[in-house]
């Protein structure tokens, strides 16, 4: 994959996790209000029919919405998912650029709400809603 395969503004996603490691390379782009996660779809992202797996879409939407809430809250808290709903309204294929564009609906001291549109080459293929529990980060031991 070359840099020309990646849309402008996206950089390698720095928040790695064991779940998303097999899906690398993942990319992200920060705006004032969100963290957009993207990737070029490949065979490891597919189901048995060769279409992009819904589990990949759900996991990336959860990830992008949680990171967006934390970003909007200034990074002072961690978040854990309490609820996640995904509606699949289309399909995607190997080679397309998948982007999860989130919008933080409301942040609070204990709960954060977000939604996202998941797009393949700018065509909406899913939408998601997430509810997250705000967990204050522990102070470092001195």
C-alpha cells in the first residue's frame, strides 16, 4: 500500500489493540470534534461471501466513537462501552476506503453518547450509536 492509497489528512492510527492488530494498517484523522478511523479494505476484513464483515464495522465504529468521546472530553477520561447498536444499510468490497465518521452527541461526567456513519468510498454502508461510561483516569503513582 502506498501513501497515494490513503486519503489526505490520515496518518497511521496510534492506538493499537490486540483486537485490531490483524486489521492493520489502520489510519486516523483528528478533527476538532472527532477521531475518524479509516482503512483500505483487504481480504482479511471479509466474511465467507467476500464482503466486508459486519464485526469489523461494529468494532471500528465502537473504537471511533469511544476515541471521539475521549478526544472531545480533552483526554482526561477513559471510556468503556455500555451500549452499541449498528444498522447495516449497504455493503463494501475489497479495495474500497472505509471511513468511520463519528459525531459526539453529548458528554457528561458519567456518560457519553455518540453516533457514526460508516462509509465505503464515501457511500454510507452502516450507521452506529454508542453509549459509553466515563471512567476517570487514575493518577500516576508517585
